[in-house]
C-alpha cells in the first residue's frame, strides 16, 4: 500500500467527548493498518489497547523521532531541525536508561508529596483572585493555564515573571496551525532562555530540580549541559500545556455531569479515581507517541515492515471494550488506572505523579471553594482546540 492509496488519518474531532470516529472504526475493523498522514507521508497505526502496549514496550520499536521515517503530521518540524540536543523521549537503550534514572528521583511520590503545600498555595491564590474579581471568568486564562505554568516553574526553578513567555511559546510550539518556521522560532526562543537559566545554575546551583541535577552531575564527574537543556525543555512543555488542557476539559466534563460532581463534593476520596477516568476519557496527548520498527514485527496478526513509522492511537486504545467495559461512558467508579494517557513501558510519562497531584488539588479546591460554579454560556457556544499532539479549550467562561 502506498500513501496515495491509503486512507488518510483524521486528526480533527466532531465531538469533544470522543476521539475522531475514524479512530474508533479502525479500532473495530482495522486495528493495525497503514494510513496516509496529513503531511503527505505514510505510517502504520495501532488502535487496540494491547497492541499499543506492545508497541510501547517492545524494544524492536525505536523511539528515535529523528529517524527519517518517524511519523510527522502536518506542520511539525523535520527531523534534525530542533535546536535542542536529543531529548529523553527520543532515546533508545542503552542511552535511555541512564538518562531516565538520573532524574526519576525528582518525581517519586515522596518528592511530589513535598510539593503539595506549594501547589495548594498556587491554586488558592488563583481562586482568591477569581473570587475577588469580576464575573464571568475565563477559567482557561485565569486558572487552567497559569496554575500548571507556575508549578512547573517552581519545579525547575524558573522565575515566575517569565511564565507568560513560556505559555506563549509552548502554545505556539504545540499548535498544529502554526507554520514549521513559527514552531522552530518558538523552540529556538525557549532553548535560548533555558540555556541561560541552566548556565546561571551551573555557576550557582539552586535548590530546585535543575540545580540539584547540576550538583549531581558534578559529583559524578559527568557534567552534560546539553542533557540538562533537553530535560528542562521536555519537562516545561510536557508539564505545562497538557495539564492546562486537562484542567479545562475536566472542569467542563464535571460541570456537564452534575450527579458525578455532587458525588465528588460529598466524598473527596473519589477525586483520584475521577482524575484517572478523566485522563482515560480525554487522552489529550493522543498523537504524541510515535515509533519506528527496527525489524519486521508481527502485531495483531499483521506484519509491520522494518523501517516503518508507527503511530499509537491511545485515544482509541482507551476506548477499547476489551480493556474497559462500556468504554464510552464517563464513570468515575471504574478502575481506570491502567489507561494509556501517560503512555506505557520504559518511556511512560516521567511526570505522571505530579500531574495527578495537580489535578486532584485543582478539582478538589475549585469545586469546594466555588460550589455553585457553572458555565456562563450555553455549552454549544464553547470552542475546542483541535491540535495534532494535544487538544483542549480555547476558553471556558464560568460564573457562580
């Protein structure tokens, strides 16, 4: 099959509650198949839950995004165009293991628990400002964007005064509608700033993630400025825009399900389960995980040839009835912890513990402090972002 004869993969939604219908049809009818990509190339897709887990855990699938056959969607930078050294998510063994182990201690449950009071403070400060200000409020700009931006700045040791810079440039980098030149410019500007920030910490290490990594490198005798730069860039992007979108989408979903919201208000111990179900239901980083087959691999009865690019449709995998009963239902009572929203295998999201804690604090605090929160416009007037790697809401007007 050639790119000309293959079905073109859809990357737009007609319903914000569900993946594109084509992805669900592929799950049912052609869970492993070759498709044409909007950028003009082709790739294989895996849509079934177990097949996706295989792709993400089998070492015969390379994570090297700089491989010439790595799947790219329209508007993405070409391999090698990034101004950054190779990031952890692009590494294969034996390179990947040491890079991940060097920083995994920053994301343990114990380390993230120590951040809880500061995260709570950030959330409360923004809720205070909302409650003291005019109504209606755009929850995206007033709350969903700045809270995770501040948390990741706190984690990395980035001055808060720069958070607007990061919000603007990271949004541009993730925007499918932006040109490759615009995306490259945003990537370059972020890299330049982070380079200066890390050099300052190399001169005078601070007690934050980057400062501690500088100290650790010195103690081991293996100082690698480039590795710190790519790590900072990855964490800034991965820990900011995706969480912001999850806050707005999650708030919207809970407001649309008042019985579920009432159950959470009555019993906050249900919030962690609700967060897992929201992550499963929306799967916002739905095109983020790409691989390249390093040899012929049989997957779901189909042979993916060596050198072929593979896209995992995690949004479809999270709606696989073989993995989740009644998968289209939003049910916070189900055990959704095995969802694919954070990926799977050696590259599973490094910051997943942080994301979970942020979302739990956000939803608990938001609906406890503003119990009569409601949409300020009819739901059909809301506009949703529809981007190639993450999606969310342009704005979410709320009042009380």
